[in-house]
C-alpha cells in the first residue's frame, strides 16, 4: 500500500515539474496554506527575524537544510520547525530554498493562480 502511495506522489511531482514554466525555478508543495517543500528543495520563510521551515518528518532532510540549522544555531538565529503559512506571506521578510544543486537561493516571487507576490530584495 505504501509503495502505491509513494509511486502516486512521484507521478504528481513529475507532472508538476513538467508543467512549470521556463521562468519558474521551483514548485513548492502545500496543503491547507502550509508550505512543505519544493519538488527538489527545502523551503524556508523569514518572519519577525525567525526562520520557519516544515517540521522534520514532514519533509526530506536535505544536506543543505542541515547546514542551515547549524548556521542558525552558531549565529544565534532562531529557527522553528513550523510550516510557513502562505496566508502570512505579506508578513514575511523573505524566503529561500535550499538544495545540493542550488545551495541557497532567495525566493524573488511567489505565483499562484490567485496570487503573485514579489519580494523586494535589497
């Protein structure tokens, strides 16, 4: 049963990957306004100087994700394993994705059928 479920999720990810536009770097997976991760990355949002990312066990544990946790600890930056909520996007100071191929990539724009939100990068 779990193998069937996993194959279905992999097919869904493949469909998302194929349908994203050329100007889109990543597609994030969300459910009920909660952002889990990208198709091939981990997702982080910054709100009130706190870094938010999905809880361990809900997403794949990426190598760079682990490094981000180490850096936050070393630099005394608070990081919470709580789902970033899309409904709070206007309160975010920024967002970024991590992966071994991209390392850390700032999110410049979030697009949904009903929303386009550009982050002002300084």
